[in-house]
C-alpha cells in the first residue's frame, strides 16, 4: 500500500499563527497577531480559526527586504561620513518638594481654611 506523502510545516499553504511565527523565525504567535492587527500581514478565518497563507508570508519577507535596502546607506557613505557626537547630558533640576506628605499637608491647610471637616476627627475648621 502506498501512503500519501506527509507535508512538513513549511510545505503547507495555510499555517496556524504558531507555524507562521516559526516560518518567519519569530519568537511566538503573538508577533503574528501584532502583524495582522497592524495590517502588515493578511490573514483569513477558516472554521473560526486564524490562518495565514505562505504566499503572503513570503511577500512580507520580500517587502521587508526592500524596505531595509532603501533605508540602509551605501557602505561608502558610512565610511566617509563624519562621526557625530551625542548631546551633553544636562543635570536634572528639582522643582519644589514633590513628596507625598508635602502635598497632603498642603491639602489639609486649604481644607481647614475652606471649612471642610477633617477626615481624622470629623471636626469643622474655622468658619
């Protein structure tokens, strides 16, 4: 009896998100969900399950290759370009007291002036 040839994961036309992530060399299926959600990768629902076409995965690979080729400069451009220096770090300034107790005490003073009862004792402030 002859058996039908078994297809490997990469021989299938439609793949699960996990298989597609493996095909693209990505860490997990969540990367595939993000690509589909961003509209970078077309997908289809088949029997209520997300499936990705291998042809679309190959097209995505080719698009990303073209994108990198247009962004990256020629090797001669990187050799002859002067080095840029980073901007110097500016020390952070502290503006006022940002502690919680400082703000809480300030809130109590304004509440006493406005005649709002104190949360602790329930007493009224001066009227």
